[in-house]
C-alpha cells in the first residue's frame, strides 16, 4: 500500500500506467530522475519493484482514459503542482519539468491541529514531564 503522507518533504512523481503497457512500466522503472517516483497500475503485472503498486480503484480515479501515462507531481507539502498525460516514456521525459525549476517554499508539511483533544489536567501532566 502506498502511504503518500510519509513521502512529505520530497518532490514526488505519481504515475498511473495501465498494466497492459508492461513495456512502458519497465522503461519508467528504469528511468533515472531526481523525483521520488511511484507507479500505480490497475492490476498485477509480472514486474516486481518496491515503487510499483496495484489498485484498480485508485487507478480508475486518477488515470486519464485517453493516455498511456498520467502523471502528477506533488511538491514537498504534498500539493499537486503539475498534472499531465503522455503517450510514451519519451514524451513523459520531455514533459517533466527540470527539478531545479520546481517551486520550493521551504515550508514544512502541513500539521493537523485538533483542539481540545486532551483534558487540561493531562496537558499539565505532559508539560510537567518535558
């Protein structure tokens, strides 16, 4: 299972490639990029790679039905900064922005604040133990 939240503070490239395009999957997995690259296919293929995931529902949600490759670049705060589709690996390479051109704001990943999640007494005990 791909847990994208633990990938914060890095620029991630999420690619959705049909399992029918096994050659394209193999080529992408061998690409050398500055991005942390993760591939999602709709069904299992014979390739084995730690960055290759299978999930039909997620694939259907994000993949462009008219393209071989659907790509999403997520910035360090996990916000989608670029979306594009490519017909092959060469086109994908040409569409990828140069890594140094991507905006970096230096902001840490967002933090979810939940007010009143602990009692005042517990808060004081925790502070006392710091």
